C-alpha cells in the first residue's frame, strides 16, 4: 500500500513539474543580453535580445536547415531558455553555426525579446497585425512595404502582413504607425501554447 501511494505521489509530482521544467529560463543571462532597441506595441513594450538565436527545440519537427545545425551542435551548447517548441541560444558558437547553415539572404523569422514591465521572455514573429483597418487599405500597405497580405477581415477590421524577417516587420511596424485608415499596428507576438491541467 505504501509503495503504491509513494509511486502515485512521484507520478503526480512529475506531471505537475514537467510544464515548469519545459520552460527553462536563465533570467540573469537574458536580462544582461537584452540590450537591443525597445519596441512599443500598444500598452506593452519589448526590449530585443540582439545576440539571441531562436531555433526549434529538439522535440519539435525540424526543417532541413535546423537538422543540419543540430548535427553540428556540441555538448557545450545549451539553450539559455526554452519557449514551448523553441530554444533560445546566446552562445556565439551556436549563432555562427546557425548562420553557416541557413541559406544566404534568409533572415531569422523569430526573434527573442523581454517584456519591459514583467521581464518575461517573448518571441516576435515576422508579421505585423493591423486593427480597425479595411482589407483594401491593408492590401495597399502590404504591397507598398514589400510584404504579403496573410489575412484581412472586413468584419472586424483586422489584418496581418507577413515579411521575410523580423527586422523588416519591426521596421514597417514603426513606419506604418499613424497611417491613414489604420487603427493600430502591433508586431506579431508568438503566444505560449496552452497546457492541459
């Protein structure tokens, strides 16, 4: 009886702790590395981590380029943080190997940043979200800025424009603020996946 109770407690403790351990974060290193520009988005603001390399974690399905980086990874390379299916690295060796494997001219599509008030790690995607914007205006802004209109809704006035890199998306997010016919613009913030209780 005691053995089965002890086994049950170990299983429950493992199940409760697994989601927390999956979100590994070295806060001190991340805060020290967050020296990039601050991006304001509505009531929130984010400080970019310029030296961070964001890659799919080992458990996620990987692209060919990501598989090549994983094959060249040494045992000293360890992620400084994990964000759901992504791993964030600050090591210069990992950054150099990632740059060597990624095709020339292809910029990162995900960037790491810290939310300035809470200090929480967030990931920014290579798209911008528009609110209270008619689809025709969103399409015009996409073609004018070299982006691709991903989605536009006439019902709620929301739209999403995708770009080739996070830097391009953030530049256009700043540039298009206050454009005629646009209610609000925010960078794409990649949300954490919901975890079952």
